[in-house]
């Protein structure tokens, strides 16, 4: 498991796109496509945060929520 995922007890933790993709078992390009397909008020994929530097991050809490929704839909 990625070093970013070692502490799963901190749900407010922010993960880079690659670590978030690993957590969801999808390719990082899938994460990018989900962001590109999103529109105001309609998010495709897990919600993300854009830092002041322009870097994209995903909260562990949001990834857990999104993974739960995917399991329910399966």
C-alpha cells in the first residue's frame, strides 16, 4: 500500500491523485476524466480540493464515502 495510505485513521487527510486512485483501485487517468466530466453542482467521481498551488487533493473521508457508494451500486 502507498505511504500516503498508511494512516487510515485520519479521515481529514488529503491524498494526491495517484494515492487516491490507488485507494479506489482505478487508474489516475480515470480520476482526471472524472474531474473533467464534472460540472458545477454535478460532481462525477469523488469530490476534490484544489490547493493554492493548483495541486489537486482528495480527502480520505470523501474517498471512503465514494467507495461506499460504488459498492452499493454494484
